[in-house]
C-alpha cells in the first residue's frame, strides 16, 4: 500500500514537471480585449498596447453617422464597420514595433482618425 502511494506520488510529480515545461517557452501570451469606438471623426483610443503573438480582440463600435474602418497595413488588418453597428475581430501581431492604425475612408486619416499600436517583444 505504501509502495503504491509512493509510486502515484512520483507519477504526479513527473506529470507536474511536464506541464510546467510545456507551459514555458511555447505558450503565447494571454489575449488582450478592448473596445475601440469610431466617432465622426476620431477614434476614442489613440494608443493600443500588445505583445508579440498576443491575440488582440477588438470590439469595434461605430458611434458615428458614416462608415469607418480600422486598418493596420503592416499587419494586414482591415475591418470596416457601418454607422451604428459594431464588429468583433481578433488579430495577432507577429512582430514587435510601433504600427499606425488608421481609418482609411477618404480624408479620415488626415482629419485625425489615426492612432498607434505598440507591440512589445
Ligand atoms: Cu473614419
């Protein structure tokens, strides 16, 4: 009986070590979720922060009366949301750096619909 429980104890310790090892280098950071509002004519956030390989989940709400977009050219992200609607989407930055996000509807970037995504290594 004693031997059996000792054996089980060894198994539990061994499995724990495997789990700890697997949870290390290979795991992506937990995702970040945020709400970004598009208004006429600005984004309510000027800055978004994330880490490399961290999924960024955005609830993109258009509070304006015209169409707006969320575009990060360098990361291949482009989403459009109609006035009064919202859209939930996720993207995962695969490199570090500072990336501009814009609304690419004609004239909107120039009018100030621009912000930055900071991706930390
Ligand atoms: Cu816009």
